[in-house]
C-alpha cells in the first residue's frame, strides 16, 4: 500500500533552511532577521488583519 500524500510544508522549509547553513554569525543573524521581517509583514498585511468593523473575540 503506497501513500502519495504531499510532504509536510514545515518540514520542507526546515530542510531548505538546513541546506543554507550560515558561515558566520553575521550571516546567521541576517537570515533570522529576514525570517522575522517576513513574519512581521504578514502580520501587517490587510488580508490577515481585522477590519475596523470586526473585533477580535480572542482578547
């Protein structure tokens, strides 16, 4: 029985990150900062934030 499920996206991303090992601490810091910047952008994206007439019920 063969299962042709798609591979886990998080696992694929982790493998990709491990392929790009930073040589110096500065490069490692830059890679981490880039990841944080991408996360911050996605949080400030209009599609992912609440509209003014909506409210966050999880507060």
